[in-house]
C-alpha cells in the first residue's frame, strides 16, 4: 500500500509538469459523457419516460457508472495498457522485484485527467440522489457507498481480465473493449429496459446489474423479495475481483517473456 | 495530382493489412449498435405519440453510423499526422515538393477508406439478418440509394476537411489527445452520432443544423431510409457541397497560417 501511494504521488507530479495539457485533457474527458447525458435528457423530453423510469432515476444509473468508470481508469489504468508491458518485455523487470505483480502493474500507470469524468459522474450522481424519489435512511446511504466500491472493483476486474489475455495473445485485444466499453454503455440505463436474456446475462454471468440496477431498486423501495439481498447485491462486484485475480495468477505462471 | 493519388493508393493498401484489429472492432461496433437500438426501442414503447422519425428509420440510422464509423468520426486517429506535428516530423514533410494540405488530405482519406472498407460490410450484413425492429431496411428505391451514395461520399470528404482544421489547431495546443477529444466530443454529438438528431429537442436541432457537423452523419443516414425524401435530399446534398467548400477553404487557411509561425524545436 505504501508502494502504491508512492507510485501515485510520482505520476501525479509528472502529470502536473504540463498544467496546460493536463487541464485541456481533463476538460475534454468530460465532454463525451456530458454529450451522452444531454442526449439522454433530450430523449426524455421527447418520450416522457423510459419504461417505468424517470430521468433522475436513469441519471442515477448514469452517474454511478461514469463515476466508477472514471475511478477505475484513474487508478487501474496500468492493467488497461498492460499488453504494452508484455510486448516490449518490461514485465520481466516487474517479476524479479520482491513485490506483488498486481501492485506494480497498478502503479505502472495512472490517468489523472480522467478525474474529469469522475467529477462529472459524481455531480450527476449527487444531482440524481437529490432529485430521485428516495426516502433516505442509513441503510440506503451505505448502499450508495457500496455501489461505488463495487463498481470500481468490477471495472478493475474487467481490466485485469483484459490484461491477463495478453499473456497468451501478446497483442492487446480489442475484444476486451466489448466488456469494458459495451458494459459501460449498457449499464448507463437500468437493466430492466433490455431484453430478458441481456438482463440475465448481465446479472448472473457478468454482474453489471449489481453495481446500479439491483441496489437502485432498493433505494427506490421497489425491490421484490428480500430487501437485504438488493441492498447487499453490490458486494457481488467486489467478489468478482477474486476469480479475476486467480486468473491473473494463472496468467503470470503461464508468462513467457518475449525476450526483447 | 499524380503524386497524391499514389500516396492515397499506398495508404489504402497498407491500411488493408490490419484485418485482425478490424475483426475485434466490428464486434464492438455491432454490440454498441444493438444496445443503442434496444434503448431506443424501450423509449419508443414508453410513448404512444407519433415520433418525428420511425423506429425502423432510427435503426437504419444507427446501423449506418456504426458500420461507417471509420469514415465519419473525428476521434479516429488517422495515421501519424497528429504525432508528426508534436514530434516535429512535420518539418521533414515541409521540405518535400508537395502541398502539405493535399498530402495530408490524401493520407487521411486513404486511412479512413481502408479502415472503413474492412469494417462496414460485416456489420451491415449482420444487421440485415436480424429480426425486426433491429433489422436494417433497404432504401425504398434505387434513386434513394444513388442519392445516399453521393451524400455519403460528400460526408467522408467533409469529415476529412474538418479533421484538417482539427490538425491545424494542434500546432497551437500541442496536445493532440486534448485537441482531438475536445473537437470530437462536440462534433459527434452535433452530427447525430450519440442520439439521432431528429429525436433531439428543438434547441439542439437549431444549433446542429447551423453547423457543418450534421452534414457528416445526419444527412446521409436520413437520406438512406427515405426520411429525407427526394427534393429535401437534394437540398441537403447542396448544403453538403457548400460546407465542403467552406471547410476546405478554412482548413487550408488555418494550416498555412500555422505553418507560417511554425518553430521547429531542434532534435
């Protein structure tokens, strides 16, 4: 953990050497999700509602997803660009150091300009929490915190899986983007608006629904069955990290240096 | 002119080498398109009112956008142009006996055509085979198809001309990623790339239809499905020609001005 914060501090200093560039990148990072949000708002003006959902409720989903995506891009980007380390053989260097590979890869890269997306997600989430029809309680506050932690873990898990693939393929694979970019796109809306098979897949196989859709039902008092289950459902996202890390260890064992 | 054509040919051929990368990209684009249509289907189902564009026309709009992405989005990093400005490589190019603008134009166009040629048909083919309302409809008649073809060609040229303007700004900002993201984030939205423009509120439309970006996506995609019927389609194509002229002139002006002030930083 100390090592990780050291990596963090060094990269932050390096980024701030070019304040103009840093600022421009940060601003530009917010534009894409912002235009998405304006688009969604426009659709609500046009159609009135989306199934059973109002705009603040969808904005809540939207805010959570962009917040946690920004978080994982900021702090777990090392795994996202990991295929580079494998291709130019730099991973060898990490292996001979007496530290865990996970921490070192995490520390190999941070993207602080993603803070733009992160802050925007936070603002949207804040606005949505105030405007959605939520009867607040301590349990619900905990749930919101769990959603954020869980989302961060889930997307980091995606990045780790994507990175692990490059042990076998050497090249980075764009296929992983389906999971990351597609998942982000999909989970901007409550899962229930999709076809049944999509809902099932993203609840049980890839637990995207556990970040925002299932706990959202609890926040809005719409959960059917065991409320506690909905409240704690974000924990699934945290548990998702375990198989990802196991696969990672397997990949590290399988690693053959490219030699150069 | 011959020189530019051979640069163009060379770039197309080398671009066609990247088949594997294209394969993965196709899957992502297809998945993204399917999600977007599912979301819009849910929106359409929520309102009983008649909408300015039908769900089938919207589906065509989205499939065309997803399959022709490479030709019309500004966030595509086409080749090494942006990089050559930052690294100073551009100074070598200036010593060569051609106009930088035309050379870059040819290079950029070739890159887009090659990437687009690899990707567009599998997506369109797959979209043809889907059940309604996801299925991609064919244009209502031959005339529409011909108009779509010409409109799409113009769209591609306008996109490259806009990209040239974007590159000219990199000389000032020196942050390709920032310039590209800034430019592309706004343009894609105003082109109808995020949500089809006919579904947007009046103020967005009022803004979008006064700027050149809508001619890169909204116009051809609506001509295709017949949402812009014959006389309107011709009018829109005239607007495209006009915007192409304007963006070409502006891009050349900005690039000449940027090159006049260029300072090469050693190395």
